[in-house]
C-alpha cells in the first residue's frame, strides 16, 4: 500500500519537495522507498553545495540497489538531515516526515511549479 | 534492444564498459565473463569483505562496482548478464529475477526465488544474485549466473559467503559455458516476466 502525501510536490524521479517558508525540504517518496526495500546507506552533498534541478546530488543504497537522489529544484543545500545519515532506515518508516533528506534554498522558487501535485503524480506512476 | 556478447574478460574494463553503455541512451542486454576477480558493492569495506592476503598472493584483482549488494567472486565459469534501460521503479530486483528464472527453465533448470535478497536458488542453493544501479534516469540491473565456477575459492577469498552451487551439474544434458551463454541469449525475454 503506497502512501501519498497530499501536501507535497513530486518529481519524475520519485522525490518529494515541500516549500517551508522559502526553503525547499525534500526526500524520497513512499513509492520509491517501498520499491527499493531496506535502505542501508545515504550519501548526499553537504551544506553549501549548489545543486541543479533534476541532477543527482547523492545516492541512497538499499540492500542491493543504489539510486541517485536528484534535486527537485536548483539551489544551495542549507541543511542535511543528520538523522537519516545515521539511521537511513528512517526513510523506510517515515519518508515524508522524519525521513526528509535535505533542505535547499532555491535559486528560483517558481521552479516548484514545474513539479507534480499528488494527483498528477499518482497518474504518472500508474 | 542492443544485444552484446562481450568477449572481454578483463573485470575493470568490463565494468567500465557497462558504465559507458548506461550513457548510450539505448536498451542493452549484455552477457559477459570476468577472469578471476572479486567484485565488491558500491559502499562495501574491502578489508571486511575480502581476504586481501589471499587475493594478493593469487593475483586476483578486487574491483568495485556502482551497484549495491555484497562481494562476489567471479571466474570464467560465472556468466554475468546486464540489463540497461530507462529507469522505472517497477523494474525491481524481483522483476528481473523472474525473467532469468523463465530463461533458466527454458534451458531445463528449475529454480525458485529467495524473497529477502531476490536471489535465485536451485536445490536450495544460490545460483544467481543480482544488484541495481539507478543514475540519470537509467537503470542498470546486473547479475551473476554460477555455471561452472571454482566454488572452492569462494570461502578462501570472501570473508562472508553464502551457500552457492553451480548450474552445470544440474543440467540434464551437459553443455559448455559458451553453449550456456548462447542458450541464455536465445531464451531471454524481456517486458514479460510473468
């Protein structure tokens, strides 16, 4: 059973993004975490790194598969969730909440308009 | 689908080729073998996984791959397969394992799926393992087929090894590794794993 968070936006590469007072918090979504299985390792670029929308800035390793983590918007990473680096399995348990991965200060907040809302995303992955 | 019968047996070169094929933008199915080598997963600690004294003493190189999973021993009796295609999260480890199982069945090998790691077992022992790497919208799924590997090396070179067996002794009609590669190529199907 895949959970969708109605309050966030989605990328084609299965990340979610949410605008929190001008900072974009992101993670991988429930569909992604459930298809990957047990997540054992997360690696992301550190705070201060400029990332480009749709480009990889890290990777997530499940038991046997490694996947890119792509930036939902272009901008500068302002915070990486230290908890997911320590205990990556948090992403499996709570991908939209405690399992957030990074916060990005966007170059252009209107870039979020190009992402899918939950209903568009549901049809996209179907 | 570009079907490649890669005859190079140099592990570093083969893994680099696989990586380069991922940026070609075409679907690929490749069969290939490595000369004796240990291939370790993306984030593995080599010292914890490989008996490096044994590998050095025997001139067996250790090569890192981009995908996840554990360390595996390769030799010319092990056949590797690679699928490269546009990423879709529905293309799970299980999806490809089932394609391989159907192919093995056509060759006369009955197997079953081990659900925790999506390994393929015959007679309760592992004959095939696989791993994935997703990058820039492209999925690489690759795996091993233990056909006629020198299994005695595995516990000497790997610090952690599971229970494995070869495919060759399970065949009703014996074939060489080259004949097995041809049989896999002729019987592989994709898009329909059911």
